[in-house]
C-alpha cells in the first residue's frame, strides 16, 4: 500500500498523452508536465472521454487568459468537460439556435388588450370591429 507516501511526479509524458502534449506545445503553450501517476491516470481517462482536440482547445484558451506554468492548472477545467460527440454527429447548422421573428404587422398593447377582453366576453372578432 501507499499510505502516507506521496507519489513521485514524472516529467516524461506517457505515450497516450503525447498527442495532447504535442497539440498544446504546437500552440506555443509550454507548461511543466511533471505530474503524478494519479494525475496521468486522470488525463488518460479524460482523453478517452472528451478527446485530445477538446482538451487541447481548452488548455490553449486557458493559457491565453493567464500565464500557465504547470499542466496541473488544466485538470480542473478538463474534469468539467462533456464527453466528446459520437462519431458521425453533425454540428448544428449555422443559425439553428435562432428563433425567427414574426414579420407580420404587430398590434399595439391597447389592441392586444381589447382583443383579449373581447375574447373573454365572448365577442367574436367581427362583432368587435362594428
């Protein structure tokens, strides 16, 4: 057992982490990578869950906001990421999250209120306009 003893960090990234380290380094972000075996295990699980591209993108954005000297800084943000999309999932079309506006003529508040009261009183629209 390892009770009471700290795990020794290792500065050499394991093979599974090389693509992640390379992408972050290629973006001109140079943190220290001396992580404990437990932290490397977490990174392995995160790569499998969210993917190298998502982890690297978050790390590069975080490093752009703050001078990051150690890769451990990224772990908290990475832990909160969603799983990667299933293969073949298409991104939503541009503007898919926009609700189109009604381009018809708009009634004012008084006309809207009058129509509401007429409906409540049982008056049909034809009777209301007499």
